[in-house]
């Protein structure tokens, strides 16, 4: 029973963190930018959401405010990178560093409990006679479906196509008269907006906003992305690829829950995450090499390493 409860909790967390992974996918895979801002913008989303709820604002509207705050954090990184020609990774690190102090200013202290405050999940629990964890799963599923649908539509528009092309071949896009600085800026803003939205949802789920809640978020997001890609492959349809990121996030949380049930020390979670990412990135390379060796044998009848 304890394992089943932890499994349900892992699914609910995985769905909500999956929205954050979608934001990272937007910058890391589509724009080909390693945006380090997300560790800070995730906490910013949680901080803005918590302060809004304590101010008596509706929990849904609090998520909207958190998302807007994410837009702003992404804009700061984007401006540093595009207008001041700062390397993207350095711009993200500087913004992330500044956000730690900004988040403390927003909250006024290192953490804000919301156990006695309204949340989306508590409001729905008054109308839906289900356990809290299932309400969290339902809310996470609805938000994920909406985000995936909007992303799929947006990236299919003319501007969305330019954004995708910028990540593939920036010089070609610029040669066609597209301002790639604008596409990068919008992409970074959208990515961090999704990260902040996820931070707001996780804050309401956990009942607390903490200034350090975003530490390691980018690694968790990358783990979700690569797990999804390993399972569904990079050649899957774009709609399935977006869905695979959320599924990868759920699987990552399930893996963590299973390992914790087996007795892993919580202090080793960061090491486990690093290992999961390393393994997920290594497996496709090994599979590709084996396919190349197999193909070479079929064509030549010789082993690839046989130079005799």
C-alpha cells in the first residue's frame, strides 16, 4: 500500500514537473540554447504564486501572475543574450543568480507555507469526491494537455516555424530576412513562462514556496526529455514528441520513487538524477553504433573493426 501511494504521488509530481520540462524542451531542443535561467524562474513562479494567494487572489489567477513573471525572467535572459551579445549560458547564469535575491525579496523570507491557504487542488476537492492525489493528477493532466495543444499550434504558425528553424540553422533563417534575435527572445520568454507555471502548480501541490525549490530543475527537465526520447525516439511525430516529455517526467519520478522505496538515501538523489541523464543519453549512442555495425556486416560481410 505504501508503494502504491508513493507511485500515485510520483505520477502527480511527474505531470506537474512535466510542464517545466516542456519549457526546457522549447529552449534546449528547439532553440538549441542551454538556458540556465530555469532554476531561478521555477522558484520565481512559486514565489509569485504564494504571495498572490496570501494576498487573497484566486489560485488560478495566481498561476497566471506566476506565468507572467516567468515571461519577464525569460525576457531578461533574452535581452542580455540578443541585445548585449552575451553568451546564452552566461546570460542564464547571471539571471538565475539575480533571481535568488529577487525571489527572497518577493517572499520576504526563505519559504512561505500555504497549508492553511486556498489552492486549485483544495478548491476542486470541495466538488470532486476523490483523494487529493487523484485531483492533483487530473489538474496536472488538464494543464499538460492545454500546454501541449497550445505549443503544437503555436510552433505550427509562421512565427513558430521561424523559431524552430532558428534552432536548426540560424544563418539560413537570418538570410531569409527573419530577425533571429526576436525569435530567440520570444522562445526564451515562452520557455521560462512554462517553467514558472510549473513552479506555481508545484507550490500549490506541496503547500509551500521555497527559494531553493528550483535547484537542479534544469537537470530534472533534461532527464525527462531524454527519457521520453529514448522511449519514443527522436523521429516520432511532433505532437507525440511533446507528449513524450511529460511521460518522461512521470517515468523519472516513478524511477526515483522506486529507488527511494528500496532504501536509497535522499542525499543521493542528485547523484541518481545525474546517472539517469547519463544513461539515457548513452543508450541511444550505443544502439546507433550497434545498428551501424550490423549494417556494415550486411553490406560487406565483414566486421567493422576487422581491417585485415
